[in-house]
C-alpha cells in the first residue's frame, strides 16, 4: 500500500523476505482473504495510524516453514490461520507471533479456511451475545455475503424462530433464502425499513444484527419489541455506525449493544477455531467468491467497492 486512496494504491512489489523473530513463526501463504473492513483502511475512511509504504493485509492461511527462537520446531509443516494487527499478509511470506496462529483442521481447503476465518468468527460471538430465546424474530442485514451470510446460516441453531434478512437485489436475496432466511427485503431500496414494516404486519423484531448502520438503524427502532429488543451494532456499511441516541433507546426501552473495538475483537479471535471446525465439519458453508492471483489485490478491492462479490475474494500467491 503506497498511500491512502483508491484501489490503485495497492501495487505488487518485490521486498526482502521477513525473518521470524523470537517467538514468531514464518508462514508461506496459500490463501489470503480480502476483507471489507480492509477497504476502509486503504481508502482512509477508517483512519488508523499506519506507516507507509505498508505490506497490506491482516489475515492469511498458510504453512509454517520456519520458527524463531523459543518456538517449538515441531510446528514446521503445520497449516495455520494467521491474523496480524501489524499487517503484512498480502505477501508470499509473513512472520507472526506463534501464539496468534490457529491450526487449520485437516480436510478444510485453505481457500475455504481463509473465507471463514474472519466473517465466520464474528458471527459466532454476535449470536452468543444476542442470547436468543427460541421464540424470537431477528433481522440480519446484508445477509448474502460476509458476516451476514454466516449469521443467517447459524441463526436458527442459536435460537431464532423467524429470520428476516436484507440483501442487495434478487440474486443476493435468493442466496440469503438459501442460507436460511424466511423473508428477504431488498436494501437497495432506500425505503427498505418501510418494506420491513409491511412484512411484519404489526409483529415486532426482537434482535437486529446491524451492519448497515447510519440513518436506517433509527427507523428500525420503531419496529422493535419494546422493553426486550436488542440491536447489535457491528458494521458501518452505510458509512457510519447506527445513528441512534440515548433518547431514541430509552423512550422505547431498547438496548444497543456495541460489538466492535479491541476487547470485542479479542472474543472474535477466540471464536476462530470454532468457526474453522464448523467449516471442516460442514455446519458452516464457506462463502468464497473467487480466487485471484496475489498481484490482483487492487482489482479485488475494486470488485468489493462495486458490490460485485458474492462472498470473500481469496488471493493466492
Ligand atoms: N465488528 C466486527 O467485529 C466486524 C468484523 C468484520 C466486519 N465488520 C463490519 O461488518 C460489515 C460487513 O462486513 P463483511 O466483511 O461481512 O462484508 P461483506 O458482507 O463481505 O461485504 C459487504 C456487503 O455489504 C453490502 N453492502 C455494501 N454497501 C452497502 C450499503 N451501503 N448498504 C447496505 N449494504 C451494503 C453488499 O451486499 P449487497 O450487494 O447485498 O448490498 C456487500 O456484499 C462492515 O461494515 C464491516 O466493517 C465488523
């Protein structure tokens, strides 16, 4: 990444190979997921201090080829998921703390593991936090891809009775239905909360998994179960998190649960193993959009910004 800006700031360059420092493992990457939140870092919309130029990317799946001092050499040859706060995964090799890696279950292809390792492991703590009772109605936004897609696959198992989803256009609506949504609303219509009101016909929503955020979140509050409704705010697809005030919540007796930040992400990291085990066992279907060569990282970001993806793009060195 040469600067903040459009996808073109991601360029392929030769750089010296990293060396594993004490406590680290060197991983030869096989599959690198291209993540929606990373596009916000690249564009500058999510301003975090990063030194430029930067080897981009925060996650990968690969094989340990070398270990640093103090790390068990028996790890060499193991296939692992890598998550790096220090970036550096859009590369053939990355060096990360050994303790931050998670073993990939045998039989799970690396591309599938890369697709599920972030979005699948966000869905699990979201569903645990929601504490669904078995009789409740949930709303899952942007349910055809990413976190929303995995939430939709798992919602009934975690106790949702009725799943209403949003998706962009008829093709993505069909996908959300395949994942388990009972009804799907097209969120490309700016008045989609009104469509939701029609579908509910006087019933209410108990739990909202809010990835769109912004103004629509406030409109949805009027459709939630007074005194029991919970909105889990975890995304900002509209450009900002849910625009709701304490007054909006207090006057309806609703709860807003913030699901972001360092402590939240520590819980997400803990769920990574469970998401990978589920994918290997077949209880979570990995959503891979396509596999591209590593030097097409900029093209991958463009496809995500054009909303032209139906799952995670995987880069392959
Ligand atoms: N808090 C956390 O732990 C956490 C972790 C990961 C991601 N996130 C956040 O969760 C959200 C979803 O991330 P993801 O990785 O799961 O993304 P994703 O589903 O892989 O991709 C985003 C999808 O959202 C839809 N979308 C894009 N712009 C939209 C808009 N303005 N309004 C409504 N829908 C829009 C698109 O679907 P359609 O074509 O169907 O519209 C697109 O496929 C993002 O805001 C991300 O930053 C939070």
